[in-house]
């Protein structure tokens, strides 16, 4: 059974930093692309960052230069380092991985950036 568990969210002032973690189980982690999405109130869920198994990264234009996605295959964990946070980064952040037949999502972790 695939499980993704996010942690690390919280309340931070604008300009601050947070590091999110996504602990995965039930998948062959090192062979999978891992992604972070976010969803703000009243908005669609959007891709924030992605990291392929061979290390290729993708970032939304709005977070380039501020966020960094990484992974530790030995710990089956993906990370999202978020620096220079802005109020518009406020959202629930979700970890995502594609399985053989379906996509899997974590429960989400709230990130709130105050101005």
C-alpha cells in the first residue's frame, strides 16, 4: 500500500524559510519521479516542483530561484526547501507520485506566510 506523509508546514513571516518533507512507503522510491503541488483557497491545485529519478528538476515560474526540490533515496523521502517565502505562497502543499495504475497523494501540509 502506497503512503505519502508530508510534514514541515507551519506559519512563517514573509522572507522566511520552511523545509517540507514527504516520507514515502509502498513504492520503489528511487525509480519514481516525485512532485510537490500546492492548492490555495479558491484556486486549482498547481505543480510547484518535480524531480525525476535521474535528477532532472522542474519548477513553477513563481518559485524558481526560491524553492529547491531534493530527495534522499536511502530514506525514501523527498524534500522541498522554501526560501524567501511570500504571502502568495500560502497554500496546502501536497506530495505526489504516479503509481502503475493511479496517482498517489499525501494528506497535505499547511503553509501560511504572513506579511
